C-alpha cells in the first residue's frame, strides 16, 4: 500500500468499517471488499477543491462551469474508494449512519493489517496491478481555501471541514490510466480480493441485530475461521445505577 499526503497514522491505529447485514455476509462469503466510485457518495463536495457560497455578489469565476471542471466532475468515477473510521472505540453515530440504527456489523483493522491483507487488483487478468493508496482524510475549510493544483487522486483525501466529525481513513484505487489504455472500467464500484484473516482484528455485532441474525453471522464467521474475533457491541451492556 502506498501512502497519500503528508499526514500519517500509526500502523497499529484502530480503524472501523460499519456494514449493513447483507453487505457484511457478502464480504465474508466472497473474501472481497467493495470500493465505491467517488461519484456514488452522497457528499456533494466529494473531490471538490473549493466550496462556493451562494451569497451575492456571485463569484465571476463560477458563473458557469468551465470545460475543465466538467471533465474533473466526470472523472470522479475513475477513483474507487473504501472508507474507514479512525477511533479507539465503537461509535453510536457510525452505527446509526452506516449500519441502520445498530442493525449491522462492524470490523476493526489497522493500517499494518491492511498492508498485508489486500491482494493485487487488476481490472482484467492481462492488465497491470493497480496501486492501492491509503491515508487519513484532511479536513479543510473549502469556503476559504481554493486548492488549485491538487491531483486527481489527492483531492479525494481532502474534505470540507463540515465533515471533520467522520475522522475518516481512506483506501483508494485509481483506474484513470487503465481507461486511457482502453481497459473497460466499471461505472460504479469494484470488488477487491482480501485475506480476511489478515485484515480483521475484531468483528462487532450491532446492538439491534436479532438472535436469528446473530446465529447466521456466527455460522458464516465460523466458516471463515474467525470465531475467536466475534463479539457483541458494548451498547448491549446492562446499565447499572447503584
């Protein structure tokens, strides 16, 4: 894995990924992790180098979208991204946002584990291996800073400061060069082979999963040889008042 940007994290820092039930089982069954295209994210500022405030007077530079800017917008689909949350503990907010009100599963890993877990990715067997990039997202007030000159990959490791609460760590694969060489590129995401045993340090079941769902997860986790890493959310603990 190659690092992006000037910020670095420790190799043993805890990273979390929150899944909905079906997405987790799919990953466990196929040993592949989904990397979404940058144009699939809900964040309207994804890949932006500035944020224009809709207040008078209008900024003449953005009276209409320049042709170069339109090209950058279309090329977002050529960057495939996997998002992780940097935290020592599970997050109630992340459960609600990504796993459907705690009805999901989270996995924990570290940058060191990521380096050893991901297998070479090729769009086609005869094509070269694509580089896997990783690094923490830097949060910038894009209403005040115009990040001109930021590369097509680096821009996805910067986000508007309003999203700083995400504390995001990203993995990215750029397939821009592949498309330039005529290799067909999926419009949406890609699936990347991964050694789950090397990747996963812990598997945490959300607090509102049913007994039947927990049994299903336990069965799949056992088949993958990861039963010793399965645990329940701390939000299932019993509150005590005296």
